[in-house]
C-alpha cells in the first residue's frame, strides 16, 4: 500500500502544489479543505483519474473541535492509516490593537495553532507506528514582527514552539519540523500595487518573491531528511538575515 499524507488547506495555492508533488512521488493524498470545495474536488479528480483511489477529500472548519474530530475519524476509517501530516491551513488577517474580538482570536488561533496540535495528538499513534513525519508551516515574521498582526504571529510563534517541543517528545519515531515561508504569494483577496511589490522584493536578498515550488522543495527535503527533527527551515530568499 502507498504511503499516505494529510495536507490541510490543500485545495489551492501552496497546499495544492505540495499535494501534487507528494502525489507525483507516489504518495496517496488526503486533501483537506474548508470552503474551496470545487478546487478540492477538481484536484482529487485529477489525481484519482491518474491513479485510482490515490486521493481522498475531507472537509472541515479547523476552528471547530467537533469537525476536527470527525475529520480524524473519516481519515482513519476502513482501517486506513497515515504516514505524514502537513499543517498548512491558515487564517491570515490583521488585528490592529483596539479593533479585535474574541472571535478573531479564536479564528486565528484555531487554524494556525490549536488544530495543528489536536491533529498531531489524534494521529500520533499512527505516525509513531509508521515512523512518520510532521511539517508545520509557520512564517518568518515570527522573528521579525509584522505590524498589526499580533494574534496571527502569536499563533505561528506557538506553532514553532510546538514543533521543537514535540520533536523532542515524539522522537525517535516521529520527526517534527517546520517551514517558515517569507514573501511567497500575495495574501488571498489582496492586490498589491507595483510599488508595494517592488518594496517587498527589494527587501529580499535574492531579489524575487518565492514561489510555491520553493516551499514544495523544502517539504520534500524534510520528508526525506531522516536525521533532521525540531528544525525551522526559513524559505525566504534571505529576508530573515
Ligand atoms: N503565502 C505566503 O507568502 C506565506 C507567507 C508566510 C507564511 N505562509 C504560510 O504558508 C501556508 C500556505 O500559505 P498560503 O498563502 O497558500 O495559504 P492560504 O491560501 O492563505 O490558506 C490555505 C488554506 O487554509 C485554509 N483555511 C483557512 N482557515 C481555515 C479554517 N478555519 N479551517 C480549515 N481550513 C482553513 C483555506 O482552505 P479553503 O480555501 O478550503 O477554505 C485556505 O485555502 C500557510 O500556513 C501560511 O500561513 C504563507
């Protein structure tokens, strides 16, 4: 039986490209999505038409504990297991001081911190049995600060801390690492002006934005790097220097 990986937020953008690259390496993929049903179905159909039963779809709002529990049950039903987990799904928006509510806190903490931890807890026995790996997707701004994004960054910062402490706790059978992207894609529903884009590119030593492939390459490396655990890999063209 092929190895099987769960990638959260895999219908579009970086998550989709990670799903396709693991698929192309012979993995079976559990594609998690929340609202992007059409894109997720399109991706699963594409994979299943190339290789029968290679892709499974699971829908869940990761802010909701019951939905996370149902997702886990569905993935482990019919005696199926998983070998790897990529916590990629993320809510991202600014929360300037004086404007945010508890609802914002719950949404930003839910997908970026709470759900990754509870997913790891739910799958740790399977991952242990299969000597699997976990990749958490964080953000280089954790170490730099991004104005007006205190809740989002606190969540990603927590995810980096979890990565290190769980790497120690779950060794030697499960490796836990993180990828911290720099400026890769414009946030969803944003349209940067040419000037904004130039300013971003000028702050990157490699003088370009990253691409989905840059993140995918890091994920494939971490999936194969059997002596690497507890590391945060900055994929940012040198921006964090
Ligand atoms: N893009 C960048 O330049 C950049 C920079 C730094 C860090 N990152 C990190 O890299 C990862 C991928 O980035 P991206 O830009 O491709 O991500 P994205 O498009 O902003 O989000 C990925 C997916 O997360 C899912 N999601 C959001 N909230 C959710 C919730 N409550 N429950 C379930 N799913 C939820 C969405 O699924 P649906 O569409 O199905 O609703 C979305 O498609 C993220 O962790 C992000 O924080 C990206």
